């Protein structure tokens, strides 16, 4: 589930890194929510532990769904990869509190 260089390049090509950058506080809040919920049942939490819950949240987030539709990104992996990107970008802040 880790964010690889190939995934990162594909995310850049699809402008999903820009989507993250353009509203970083909102995406960080979603990551924090997923982190806190996951932390409730996993004490030694790792990035990949948080990703599934964040994916579930992204899949019902109108802004994300609309972006994917507008860009014609229909593959299911975009939610997973974007979640991995979000966790990768904010992991140190999430762990810090």
C-alpha cells in the first residue's frame, strides 16, 4: 500500500498533487479524523493502518468525487493512491498530535 515513485508521478500527472496542495487544510483534517479513529483500536499505528479509513471517507467526499468525474479518472485505485499521498504528506504532523 505504500506510496511509490510511480504512483506519485501518476498522481502528479492527474493533478491530484495540486488538488491536495490547493486545499491542504481540508485534506489534513480528513487524515486527522482517520488517524484518530484508527488510533482508537491500534496503539502502535503505522501509515498503512490509516489508509483504509481515509479511502472510505474520500469515496463519499463530494469535492473528490467531482474532481475525479471532471478529470474522467474512473479507476478505483485513485482513491487509494490519493489517500496514500495525503498520509505521506501529513504523517509526521498526525503522529505529533
